[in-house]
C-alpha cells in the first residue's frame, strides 16, 4: 500500500503543476471578451472605408435587421406621436428656447442624428445605409461627427470652427468598425451631454462630467461604484431605447421589473428599487412619501454638480451686436463662462443649482408652432398635467430653462429661425431676423406676418440623473419649513410649511388668556389674604 | 393616624410618565407645526411618533387598570349642585377664606370640578387628539379605505386645536394643584409617595 501511494503522488503533482501552467498561459495570451464575436476577424471589416454609409453596409451584411429597427425609433425619426394627445412632437417639429428648431438648420443640428446626410427635407428616411451604427457603437473614442456635417464624421482632417486652429480629426473607419461594441456613457453622451449647442447646455443633469463620474456625482454611474452605463437603465428592445421625456413616467406603480410582468421599462427608479425603497424606521414617512414625491425630488438635491455649468438663460434679442471694427463679440462672466456671443445673444449659467418643483403626472404638452401664444405673459414652451389631487401625479424636480426668443408679433405664434447656412437669409450670415424667420417659416409651410418681436419663454426639463449618494438626499426640513423648497406649491396642506392664521391666533390667545386668568386669580388671592389679616 | 393612600403606585407612574410624554409631545408637536426650530423636523417627527405609541400603550394599561379596580368611578360626574358649589368657591369663597365645600374621601378623591375636568380631558380632548393624530400618522393609507376626500388641513386643524387645549390645561392644573393645598409641596408629595403628608 505504502509503496503504491509513493509512486502515484509525484505523478499527480506533476499533472497539477502542468495544469496550473496551462491556465496561466491562457490568461496571459488571450483576453476573454464577453462578446461572442471578435469584429477584427470579420472579413467584411478588413478593408478601407471611404464613408460612414459604407461601414453601415458592411455592418448590415451580418446585422440584417439593425437598420430597419433603427428606422422605427425616435433616435432616427426625431418624431414622436404622443399616444394620448396625438400631437406630433419630437425634434423635427418642436420649437425650443435653445437654438430654436431644426427647420432649415439641418446640417448643423443633424450632427447629432443617428444617420448620415440629413441636410434638408429631402433626406431619405427609408435608406438603410444612412443609419449611423458607429456613433453609438464606437469603443475607440475617435469617431466624432463633424459639427456641420449633417451627421457625417470628417473624412479628412479639417478645422472647426471654420478657419480656426482646432482640428477635427478624421477617424480611421476601419479601426473604428473593427472595434465596435456596446454603447457607453461616452457614446450616448457624445450627443446627450452636448444638447443645445455645447457641454451641459441643455439638461442640467447630463454633461461631460457624466462620462466618467464618481459615485458622489452619480451613485449609479460612478466608476468607483456601480459603474452603470446609460443602457443599464435605458434598456432597449430591438434598438428602441426606453425612457421618453414626452411621456415621462411620473409614477411607476409596477415596482421591480421581473420577467413576466407587464412593464419592461427599466428607466424608472421603481424598476429596481420597488415602491418601498427605504428601510422602515420609527416613522415610515419616507416610504409613505413615494406616492406623492418622485424619488428624484429628494435624491437630486442640486443639479449641474459635476463641475460643468448648465445654461439657465438665453436671450436671443441681444444677438447681432458687433464691436467697433465690425467684428463679432464674445465676452465671459466672472467665472469664465461665455455670457455673450454675437451669433447667439446673452447667456447665464449655473452650477450646483437647486431645482424647481412641480406636480407632474406624465403628460408633457408642447407649444406647437401653429398654437397661439399670449405675448403679455411668459410663454411656457412645455406644460404638463398634475396636481395634488391627481393620484398619478408626484412632485418632480425640474431645470427650468428661461430666455427670450423671436416670435411672430402679427400672428402671436412662436417662430422657427433660419440660423445656419451659407445663404444670405441665414441669421448667422446677415444677422437679419426678419429674413431668417421668413426663410424658416416658408420652408416649413408656416404662416409668418412679417413682423417679429421677442418673447420670454420657459422650458421645464425633468431631472433624473446626477443622483446623489443617499447621505446627501434632502432631509425633511428642506421642504417641511416655512420657506422650504416646496413653498411655491399650492393646493395641499403640508406640516411644517402651512398653518391656518386663525387657528394659531385663537390657540395662542387661549393660552395667553389662561395664563392671564391664573395670574389675576392668584394675585387676587394673595391680595385678599393680606387684607384679611 | 393611619395614612390614606390616594394614589396607587400605578397611578403615580401613569401620572408622571403621561406628564413627561405630553410635555414632550407638545415640544415636538409645535416644532412639527412650524412654530420654532429645536430638534429638526425629522427628529421631532420621530420622537413625536415614538411618544405617541408609548402613550397609547400607557392608556391601554390605564384603561385596564381603571376597569379592573373600579377606580373609573372616581370620574363619574357629581351632582350639579356640588359642582356649582365648587365654582362658587373658586370664584368667590377662595378669596374670602371660606371653607372648602368638598370633603375628600378615598372613594371620592377628586372634587366635583376635578372629576369633570379629568373626564373632559380623557373623554373629549384626548380622543380628539388620538383620532386626528392617528389619521395624520396613517395619511397615505386614506385612499385605500375610501377616505381620500378628507382634507389633511382639516385633520391638522383639529389636531392643533387639541394641542392648544392641552397647552391651556397644564397651567390651570399646575396652578390649582400647587396653590390650593396647605402648601405647594402637599399635592406634589401626594403624587410622588401616594399619601397625604402626615399631620405633625
């Protein structure tokens, strides 16, 4: 027995070590990728590409349905038919209070379109080759659409702004195509962080600081924490990404999403955190608040927290000023933020901003181009339903973008403006609002009286990102106080904020009266007792 | 002379713990109401809620004690004449040094006005506060029992008025307890040790 054992042992040891060596060798030589396909090995991608559409055609050889899936999405159509109101919304028709509208400005605006070549109304939305796969699936960080290229990247190195020294490099399309992968904060952010014409301009809760945030900035996306990417929550089915501002889900009553439930949209907090997200303490008020207060209201205490400012005011009425030499003006404020440029007018910016709060039930309505506006008041670009009495509504935090923009003084409507272009009607060429409005309105078959003015507008953006660590969530007194964050909301009684003047008056008078009565009674007794002696 | 124990150990415990809880709830309650800042809203809510549940527990104990011992009879209203005599005493007699119209016995330890005051406190003011307070606490569940039509502001008003009533009760109670006896300590000691101070 003993001798037999002795002979087997060295053999086993040898085998064990050779196995170890093999494993170590494997790890050293090959990095395991989670995808089952290595795109560098695909022959269709081992060639030079002259343009984006050529790459797309190569992609479609294997991913046969991808382009047709994209064709159905808002990312492609920039059109959203509201399921309840039937309104035609989306970037194609909405007039905002940033750069206005895309009509006649396509080549500039569509640098953020998931396609190639949308430079005018003749764009072929049925073209599969015009779908831009790379803008979402690039992993190299080198694929960048040219700002005025109607969705194309530069195919040769060229400067932007034109004639400047900043060179926009042409990407190596072969390299980018061979390195495609999942979407990332960087790919989504390439457009969504720069909406409105620059970093952080539009949303307030989305800017380039969210490309690689720490968890203090965003508890979900922090690279030192959960490291979520956008699609972790904004899940997609056949390229259709969930989460829409046009039908914001103000209250998700389904709770945690598991297969088999009827709600597959993971873009709500409740999808993962359920309807009673807080540990039950002495008072269960935090969980009780879920029915009236959106998670984001307490958990996004301030926005634009990542060191990048967001634009809060944009006044187009001051645009067009030149200096004495007839040159464009650009000025900066004390913090170094640009507060005037000739082409765009005056701006204000802010960081670490306290949101505004309002009841939201989900349906956000947009002021359409053919709708009458009241020039005597500030015009709300978007309005939404919701009140304390509406069981579907909750209090939401918003960034409110304010500004002044041109409108049709004769017809009392908003207007579109032709800003960008090489023709002399373009505002950025002639600085003539009348021509710019006329050109844009004619192109969109909208009436224009020929008489314009400027009107102040507001635009509400619900906040859902830059979710702070729980330690920084708002405490009760942020709202339950006389001058708290919800001091402007009406239609309901809130402890700590509200009281009834008469109730308090009667109450305190009664207390004072009691004390006075006791005092008089007591003094009277002392006096009478002394007198009796 | 043998001592009469007017207040059992339980009653004394009940009285003082209730007194502490009520004062604590007034302090936290008026902070929640927004009258001042002391502990912070959340702390105030937490303490107010904890104290409310303890007080409810205490009351259930007291209810059990009063029914089983029969001591609830101490709070049955007296005849109107004797109550009127007490009123007359507090309004006139007490100033003139008139004798107290009520003669205390173990089975009748409270004077007719006292009986009435405590009855009102326990049967009117306290229920108003309990009911409105519990409604307040379970506010999010109103819709599930078909009460979504009830305005929270109304519940708040009722609860606040109840709190003011208690706030008025305390000084009257202290004034009468501490100044109408032989000495200020007399009633205080009685509520601490249970019996009247021994006559020297």
